[in-house]
C-alpha cells in the first residue's frame, strides 16, 4: 500500500526541514514550500493526500490557503498548526475544510498517527 504524499507549508525553514526529515524517515513522500502561493502551485501540478499548513504566514494565512486548495483538490486532507489556538480559529478552520488544528509546538508523531487513523487506505 502506498503511503500518503504530504505537502508541508510553513514560512519557517527550520519547521520545514524538521517535518521533511521526520516524514521521509517514516517512509512518506514529502514536499515542503514556504508560502501559500507556492503550495497552490504544487497542488495544481501534483496530487497530495495531506497538506499540513501553518496558520500565520505572510501573504496568505492557512485558512485562506485551505479554502483555495479545496477548490483545486477537493479530496485533500488538510490539517493546520498554530501557535495561538482558539475556538474561533477552529471554527474558521472547520468552515474552510480543515479537519484538525494542532497547537504549536507541533508533535509530528501525533500528526502522523492522525494521518494513519483518519485517511482510508484506498485513498493513498
């Protein structure tokens, strides 16, 4: 069974490097980009199972990115990380099609477990 292809979007290069190393070590295909605009370009060009996005990024926040990504790839499983979780943000995220909001610092093991539990094997 093929493992999910993951797109990680964050304006912090250290976060991207850590996520890339972690998910590759777990056997996943990982693509990392530093902006919402670059993420949309990647989604237009490639098929991803999961997108992990940061909320607070310059130019386009994670909620707007999710809304726009859904129009390109409606089946995309989207999770978002934020340093300032709130009920209001969780509600906005849910309306944008984000299935889970994680608080930073991000625990990548928890995210990996969520991916394994929530994505049907037939979708990868």
